[in-house]
């Protein structure tokens, strides 16, 4: 035992001697340079002493005055202090630089690997994606791409390009609104579409977006208690058979989970709604006519209308349903009625039927603008989920059509923030849309609370497709799904960890270093992410840890806070007025 201890002390002695010698040389260098500069500043000229061991001994015995005779001590010590301060500052800066590049979680992406997501990297590509910027010498960062956050720990800004589509998983109250939805709405250079079940995004962003263009508020259920100031022709997209089928699908998807969507009753109800929507759209009827036809299964009016416009095959299919067994027919029609039950509410129906005294929202015009569309709905029974999905889909399809007319892309790009997408914006083929929207200048951010929440709507296969098609994934705090976090842990991968092994024997102590594979982040680490951070998974690079940038941490936070307070107050006043009016009617 004593032999081992002596052996270790012997190994440390040379390092101790070298440390003392190095420290002495550093002290002498500071005094030598600082004293010489102090003497020069005093007017005594540049007369440095020799840089030697003798000079160091003189300094220790008699102080710096002995090395520069005749020079005031104040000058000498001032020069030494200045040099020491400069060297300390340089050392701190270098240490911070090294720390920023070596700290964080080992195995995650570093600054150099994420060059393609920086403003500099994206600027090289943006002129090809946005011809309108081709002749711009200086391009604002917000014109280059959408801010995602800052790389931990060095603060490098990371952005999504205008050909990315984004998928975010974040638990409630983990920053999805303040750090993703609001900043993206505020920074977007073109048209913006936002879905929400709360008025908070609207309250923060409305004033700022109003300075860019027209603000359209689709508030059928009084989320922000706004007065109806617009209407949208929901049946306009049903003037083609494909459009009618998609419109029917939105109401079916809003009413049933993926597991039951292929059930006979819902499939048949979808076919019936397709025929009724198409008949109404092509003959100048309205949503109210569709509701009347649904209430009277024996009504042959839609069959006759379809025959009149030459859609005989569709007419025969609908006629077969009407003339089928009464129990089957009534079951199909009842299922269809339940799927569009929200349209029975006149306050909802008024937003999707012609209102001559109000301005009409036209998706084809919206995608060419810098306007903002807020789609607000309750997340409960009787919600207008089908209408919200239909309007969102109409905008995305209008954007796709316009991109084809403009050489393949929209410029400026359209940004769609689908917050609470699994609750109020259930577009059945969203996973398929993700595969091509980014290439057309349609940047979509879908925000979900968990992978399981999405799987309930789009099924396991659909969610896998959505996950694979998203070029940017943001995984925030509060992910408690053990299977999903384990899957992400495996995707992040392993790295080699050095392991020191010390062994003792008759010949003394020996050491060896081996490397073993270890998970970069365990599932528990992913679950425990702080609220201010998120994992960023971008195509082609290793995962990175980012720090989110909420809107209230930005330079214009005070102005936004005042706008939010004013809008919140206005919402409160409108809510009280609505409540008073309801009580008066009762």
C-alpha cells in the first residue's frame, strides 16, 4: 500500500515543478511588459530589463521599482495592472469560446455541422427559392428563413428554410405558443394562417399583423368574441368531385378517429355527403339546402339536380342509397347528419354561407397577399373542427395551385401554423401533403402534444408518414410517452465514451483507456428537457439541443405586451357584452 502511494507522489512531482516554473515565468512576463509600458508612459522611455531568472529573483526580493530605478511606483503598478487585466480578459474569452464548443451534451450536433441552418448558410440558397430577393444586396434574416431557436450553449441562431415543413411535439404550457406559434406569425414575410383553440396567439399578434395586411378572423364560436366581419364560401371547393369528396372527408375525419374511419357507416356517410355537397355547389345551393336534404332521406331533389348537370353515375349512387333498405338508408343519413351537426348552429352556418353585407374571404386572393387568417374553434362537442379543416385545406390547395402558376413556388412563402392540429384541424391526408408542400413555398408547422395524439387521428402508419415527411422536427418539454422517447433516443444514437481503468499489481499501478458505446440521450433525459429547450432533428445533420426564443424575450417585447394587453381588454369587453346580450334574450 505504501509503495503504491509513493509511486503516485513520484509521478506528480515533475508536474508540480513544471507548474511552479510556468507560473513564475507568467508572473515575470506580466511585470516585465507592464512595467516597461508604465515606464514608457511616465516619460522614462522604453527600457525593459532582461527577461531572465535573475530578473525574477530581483522582482521577488525588491519589487518592480528595483528594475526601473527612478520611475514612480504608481506608473509601474498601473502598467502591470493594465497588462494583467488585458491578459485575464483574453483568457476568459478564450475559455468561454472553448467551453461553448465543448460543453453541452456530447454527441449532439455542434456549430460547424449546422451551417446549413444558419442565416449565412440559408442566404446562399434563398435567392433561388425567392426570386424577389435576387437583386437584394442586404437581406433581412426573417426573409431568409423561420427562426427555430438558438443552439445550446453558444446562442447561434438556427432557422428553417422556405422549403422545410415542420412538426413539433410539445406538452401544454411548454412554450409551443409563446416560442413557436407567435414568433413565426410575427416574422413571416407573406400570408399567415393560424389555428387555435385559445385567443392568446390572436391577442399578441393581431396588431402587428394588421400593419402587414388585412386580418381575417374566423371566430364562429366566440373564442375571441369578435363580431362576424367576413364569410367564406365553403361549397366553392366542392364544385369538382374531388373537392366535394375532400370536403366530406373533413367532416368525417373531424367526427371519428382513424381506427373507425373505414367503418361502413362512416364510409357510406362520406359518399352521401360528397354527392350532396357536389349537387349544392354546382347548382347554386347553400349549406342550408344540404341540411334540408339530410333531414329528409327520401328527398329526391339532389338526385334530380345531379342528373340535370350530367352527373348520372353519382346520381344513381345517391338514388341507390335513398331507395335502399329503410334501416340502412336511415343509418347512413343519421351518420352523415352527426358529422355535419355543427352546421345546424346558425352562428356557425352564417360564416360559410353568403352574407352580401360582409366581405368574402377568397383563398385564391389570400395566398398572394400578406394577410393573416385566424381560424379559432372550441375543442369540445359541437366544435367547428370540420369547417376549420376545410378552410385550412382550401388555403393550402389554393397555394399549391398558385405555386404551379408561378413556376413551382409562392414568393413570399405562405406560413401555416396548425396549433392543436389533432383537435381542430384534422386534415386526413396531411401526411401526404407534407411530402410536397415545402417544395411549393408553403411552410407548414403542425403542433401536437404527443405522437400518440397524432396517431389517434392519422393512425400509426399516417403518423409515421408525417414524421418521415417533416424535414424539421422540434421536440420540446413534457414528452411522457415511453415508447416514443425511447424511439427518439435510438434515433439520436450512440457515441463512444472513454473509460479509464486502473489496476494495481506487484509491479505498481497501471492504467488503460477503453471506449464503450453509450446512448447520447436516454429516454429519461428527453422526458426531462427543461421548458426553455427543445431537441431539433433536421434532415441531414445530427440532432441538436436548442434554446427556444419566446416572443417576450425579443427586443420589441414591450410593444407586443402593450398590444396583447389592449387586445385582451377588448376581448373581455366583447365577452361581457355578449353575455349581457344573451341574458337579455333569455
